[in-house]
């Protein structure tokens, strides 16, 4: 039983650790480390032939989950994001100044091609764009605007 629990805990912890590496969600930090630790404990217990936490391995899994969700909630309230990062995330591209411009103005920097939804509801597909796009953008619809 303990070896089976250990296998499940290591699988869950490994999945969360890999997911934290990929997406940086705060709960994955806690659940990954907690479940890997719990998996190691379960294998040590299996080697000893007895539980060191009086058979509460499975409730401990749920406790780690609750702690992970609580941690992510606190992280989100404190930082405004559920991702554990060292600073604000900027999209890749033309540099930080351009990224701030994109974040400050919705739709800024998007091409205004024929049928582009960024033109708004009063400009159906095929209608001329509302002026030139961002500097350096090609004239995609050929009307000189």
C-alpha cells in the first residue's frame, strides 16, 4: 500500500514540478515539492514496513493540495498574478517600450488588414481602416491609409 501511495505521490509531484517549470503557477510550486516529499516519505515508510504518520498519507496529499491552493490565492492577492515571476512579464518582440505600449492600449500594434476585428463594429470587413497603423506597418489593404 505504501509503495503504491509513493508511486502516485511521486507521479503527481513530478507532474506539478514540470508544470511549474512550464507555466510558473504558484500552486505548482507547493504541490510539486509537497507531493514529491510525500512520495519519498512513503517509499521510506515502505522500506521500514510501517507508516511513520499513522496511515495518514492520503489525507496528507489533500492537505498539500489545500496548502497549494491557499498559497496561490495569497500570491494572487498580493501580486495580481498567479504566476511566480521575478518581475512583470513582457511579451517578446520589439523591446520593452513597445511591450508597454501594447499593454497600455488594447489593439495597439495589431495589423489593420481587411476584415480585421480590431477595426470595431462600425467598420465591417472590407471597409477602409481608420488611419495608418503603427509606424513601420505595411499598407495591407492598398488604400494608402
